[in-house]
């Protein structure tokens, strides 16, 4: 699909220099590099849960009320001092 909206972006000269070098390395324009980064960061699905998160979820730990958890955390902090 052809780009149909125009925007203006002000950058620090050093940032633009680095961006231009990266675009040259990839064989695309600075504009396409920026569009690609926006799509990747803001429009693609979030990262999948990592193996550690999956392992924790599989533990089926009991859920607790935040008030109780907060008290436990505060007690733990008191014991550190």
C-alpha cells in the first residue's frame, strides 16, 4: 500500500546520521526504516511468554488478595533492616 500521510520528525543530528547509516546498510530509505520500526514496535503482537513465565504459570500457585501480599512484602522489607 502506498504511503498516503506525511509527517515531520525532528531529530538530533547524530541520531539522524546513525539512522541514515543504518538505512544505507539495509538498502532502504530513512523513511522506510522509520515506518518499519513503528510497525514492529507499536503494531506487532507483543512478545510471547518466555519459558520462565510459562514455568511459573504451570506451578498453579494460589492467588492472594493484594492487601495480604502487600503486608507480606512490607514485613519482608522490615526484616531486611
